[in-house]
């Protein structure tokens, strides 16, 4: 299986919208946004978001299989830090290297902007946490009740990686 990874372009907004809505339906506990909020956004709005941010996509057989985003913090005291967000791999391709490839590209890009990256992962998502640890992330805390889906609360591990 060959995985091609690159920054998503505004012209790929429809494919990005599709995978974004899928991730919010399949794993609502893993993301801060909701399907209801994002499904109301047009393809043009997703294109605008892609034009203003860094989102890497992993493609298998020409189809978008996984994504992850990055943004650098702004301000004189925090501009050395960035956050990784929206990490998702489609179910059938999980455990096959897509997530690692996409995150490696995000970290390559992040390294041109910041010296430290952070992410949050639901404590119950052992597979994602293991991937992040393989990439060098360490857990520095746990936020209790970080997210609430319906009547259920989810804790999140706070993880960081020093890039330089």
C-alpha cells in the first residue's frame, strides 16, 4: 500500500469536508466540534479554512484516507508553541501507517514554525496515544471532563513533543 501525504489545497475542500463530517460522526468523543455545527458549513467555507491553515492529508489509491491539522500560537511568549488538531484516519486504514505518515508531515511543517507541539487525546483512545508516543510525544497531564458528548464526560491526556 502506497501512502501519498501533502498539504490539502482549497480545491480539495469537498473531500476534506466529507472526512471531517465522517470523523465527527464516527468518533464524536474525540473532537471539540460537532457534526451538527460542521455540517452547516459549506464547501466554500471549508476551502477558506484550508487556504488559511495547514492541514495534511494522506491519500491511498488517490482517496483521502487521513488528515491532521496544525496551527502555531501567536504572541511573543507563546509563539514557540503549536497545536496539532483534527487527527483522523478512516476505519479500514487504521493501523496501516496512514496516521504516522500524516503526522510526520505535520511535524515536519511544524518544525519550520515552532519548537514545541501539543495535542490532546481522549484517555480511552489507546491506539492514538500509542501512535503519538511512537512519534516521541509524552503525556504531561490529564484534563478531567475535557469533553462532554450527550450525558457522558471524556477525560483527555495532554501531550507534548519538543522539536528543537
